[in-house]
């Protein structure tokens, strides 16, 4: 199991649940039958305005993708609570420090393994 006590686990679980609720709040951009919803509608305007509209839509899509990725990582971390594996490094099996989990409760790797992964 891990080195976290019940109070720490409760705190981290609540933090993850709050983040999940915030990310799952208002729906982002979704795929539709005719394409995708747009953050800003294109109308007949100058080429510069059209470029701005396209940029805003691209940024909104990128943000929606980032939110979906974050939501997936948070759901994965919450599932690990049910498995009894929360707080364990997925690579080496050692405990992930409480301070790291406070900063990134969805963390999958301990500091050592994360550092090694980032150097690759």
C-alpha cells in the first residue's frame, strides 16, 4: 500500500473531486454531425477578422483538449483510490510523497521516476 494516512487520503480525494467537478462543469466544444461547435462564429468580414476568428477557435479547441486530458488523469487518480493503489508510483511502486501529491494530486510517478522520464 502507500505511506499516506487516512486524513491525507481524504484531503487528496476531496481535492481531486473538486478539480473533476470544475473540469466537468460547463461542456466544452463537442463534435457535431456537421463538424464541430465553434467558440466564435465566422461571418463575412475582412481576411484579418477571419484569421482572428480561426485563431480563437483553434485556441478554444486546444483548451478543450487540455481540459479533457486533465479530466482523464483525474479520473484515473480517483480510480486508484478504489484499487488501493493511490499514492504509489506506477513505474517503481514506491510511495509518492505527500507534498508532491498536494501539488499534483493526479501524479502517477514519484519525483525520481518523473525526473528520469523528463530527461528521456
